[in-house]
């Protein structure tokens, strides 16, 4: 009995077929692949450990002060209150502007647009916009929102306000919102739409009551990911003129003070990372931990949402 | 609702048209969505317009001799383009030397070797890495990669150096390369693999000789997109490569240096943004235009390869 089960075991069959030779190339290849993935993940873990250990002293020692404090030149007294406020309002602008515009454009492209050259042009154009480097969006924001529309975005601060930054980043993530929302809409089964049309619903009624509810988790995943992207972008902020040194205003959440000078988390990290004093290293690391908590939380929510949604199918 | 009389004698074309109010709402909603879709074209047009306008001022006013001198010192009227271009090429080359093997290895493992359960754990980890803001990687490149890796390899390396920046950019680009490459390999039909196994090929042979060649267009697209992203990456270089005031032409990757993107950030940084003599301000847009054209060309090129994969399978 034992002998019989052994002869039929796949392990033995494989050994017979390989005529006793060991699959060296296969092993080497597998090890190389694992090494590639391993190095990548080790780097990720090292990065997280490095900032966490670097920022620990600040986070454990004076978390409250650090979260509410202001910019400055004394590393032991600086705080990120103004940065959190700027980042919060940038997020608000992205949610209020990029999300509706992006989802609207995606609905047009997937549900309404005829198969025409114009539609194809819009489509190609959006994909190219998604590949434009973020500094270039910074230039756009500088020329249009900071200079061109200064009377709207804040004449007293020369246009370098959180309004300009929020609008610039909303424009930056717009193509990403469109692309991911369009993908979610494309995944909605066609018979759902046909059933709607079959009972006499108009296109909008079908979209509103059948397509959108089905696609919501997918759209949400994409929008949350793009929000995370917007909150972490620093390059456009530099061009729009986020403040890096002293800032007397910029910790009020009142809407009337939106058109004043501002700073945001990525800008703070960029500035502090360039300062030579040792104290700023731990302050920077602590600021990074706070930013990562915000950004990675958003990412994790998006990934979990998508995984749950994929499983349901 | 359209309650046309269903009396067959009186059933006219008009009664089949439906409720005019409902139709009007339908048309208004369609127009609204079209408007949101057209926004993306407006954004593209504005980018081109803004870049073109200031670039024209720069090109028509600049002394051609100052475009080819010993270095990039915009505040002193020296706009040596090759310094920045070579810097970008160096950083991109180092970045891709890191991202290409890591990304490709991770992609082959995830697509060919990993069991679904392993994949469900590893894939989100790569996505978390993709979500880390580039300022954070810049800090990591300066504070960990530079002293722990670069200065160990070459003891004479400066703390700020192009090598560390390049490696940082590589880590940033790896998830992108991995995800596009994995998509390409997963879209290779299962039948091709089965046929290869049927011929008695091992897993390595099947991966290297069948799946990778079948997915080659997608892999090329992954690399080109990676290059495009690396060229456009700003913050890692701005933080880790130093040289914020300007830099001499140099091919030394172990010393300070500048790329097109970092030069823009450096020029715009500081208080009240871009001041300086003459054409300093316009040089920002000139470099921006170069960057825009370069990444656009690469993205269009990559798009062609992606489409080729889609057509084949």
C-alpha cells in the first residue's frame, strides 16, 4: 500500500521525469524573482522604520504641540499646525472640484459619448494629461491661478494662497479621477443598462439609478487614491508659492482667511529636509509620519474597498 | 411620464416622443456632462498656451550663447540647457537601472509564480509603496540611501549626490513598472502557457521564452512609462541632489547636480518665488516646455505599445 501511493505521488513522478537532475535554472530564476520583490519590500520597510525611529522623539515627546505649532527656525519648537490646515483645505478643493468634474467627464465618455473622432480626441488627451509631470501643473497654476486670477484667489497675498494651491491640485488629479471612474463605469455589465432602457428609462435615469450605484465602490476607490496623490504632491506647491519660512497667519480654519498666505504638509517636509540642523531631521521625520498616516490611511481604505468589491463579483 | 393615449387610431408620432419636460432634462444633463469632459481639453490648451507664451519671450530674448555655457545659473543669466538635460538623463538612467530589474522581477513573480493568496498580500504592499509621496522618498534618499548605500560604495561621495537621488527615483518608479508589466503578462492567454507545459517545458522556460516574449510590447510600455515618470520626478532630486543655486556642467554622479525638474523647483523656491534679472522668470517656463514635450513624446510612444498588446489578445 505504502509503495503504491509513493509511485503515484506527483513528487516521484516529477523526479522520474527529470531523470534525477535538479532544476538549477528554475531555482535560480525563482530566487532572483523573490530577491527583486524582497529588495523592494525591504526598502519599503526600511523607509517606514527610518522615519518612524527618526521622528519618534518628537512624536512621543511633544505630539500635541507639534500638531498645533507654527513654522519657525527653532527645531525644538516648530509645529505643523499650519501645514495640516493647508493640506486639509487642498483636500477640500480636490473633493469639491476634481471629483464632480472628473466623475461627470467619465460618465460622459462612457455613457453618452458617440464613437466619434472628437470623443477619441478627448480620450487621448486625458491620458496624456495624466502623464504630465506635476511641476508643469505647478507652472500652470502659477500662471493661471496665482497671476491670472489673482483678484479671485487672493490679491493681498499676491495670489499665493491655499485657493490657488487647491485649484492647481484639483486640476492635477482631474485626469486620474476621470480615468479610474471611467474604468469603474466600464466594468458595469451591459445588460443592466439594457434592462433599464427596456422598461423605458431615459439614459440619465439608467445612469442615476442603475449604473452609478453599481460603479460607486470602484469610483470611490479611484477618487480616494487621487485624493491621496494630491495631498502628497509638493512640486506644484513650490511653484504656487507655499510659504516655507515664517508664517504668521495660516492656522485659522475660517473660510474668510482662505485668501491669505499658506503652507501645506509636503512643503514643510521639503523645506525642513533641506535644513542642516540636526533637530530638523527629527522634526522632518515626525512631519513625514503624520503625512504618511494621512496618505496611507486613504490608500489602505481604497485598496480594501477594491478588494472587497472584486471579491463580490 | 408620457401618457399618450394608447388608442390605436390616435397613436401618432408625437405621442411616442415622450414627455417633453423629461426630454429637456435629459438634454440638459447630457450637455452638463459634455461640459465637464471638455474641461480636460481646456486644461491641455491652457498648459500649452501658458508654456508657449513665456517660452517664446525667453527664446526670442535670450542670447543664444548663454544656452551653451559651463553651467546652469539662471539668476546670473547662464542657461546651459545641457547641464540640466544630462542631469535628467543620469538620474533617469540610475533610476531605471534600479526600477527595471526590481519592477520586472516583481511583475514576473506576481503574474507567474505567486499563488492567489500570496498575490493578495504582496500586491497591496507594492501599492502602498506607490502611494508614498515623493517628498518622503526625497528625505529617505538624503538621510538613508546617501549615507548607507552611496557613501559606502564610494567614500568620496558628497552627502548630496545624483546617485542617491537616482536610486530614490528608481524606488519611486518600481511600483509603476511592476504594475504595468504585470498587467501585460497577465493578459497573455493561458493557452500559450498550457501549450508550453504540454511540450514539457519547465516553469522558467515558459516564463522566459513564452510569456515574456508574448508580453514584450507591454513590458516596453512599462519601461517607457517608467522613464517618463523618472524624468518628470521633482522632489526626490530637489531634496537629495542639492545644488539649489545652480550647477556646473558635470558627469559626476557622486556629486551635487541638477535635473530639469529640480532646477525648476529651485528657481521657484524661496520667498515670493521667481525674481531675478531679465529672463530668469521665463527660463522656468522654457525648461517646463522642454519637460512637457519630452514626457508627452514618451507617453504617446508608450501608449502605442500598450494598444498593441490590447489588439493582439
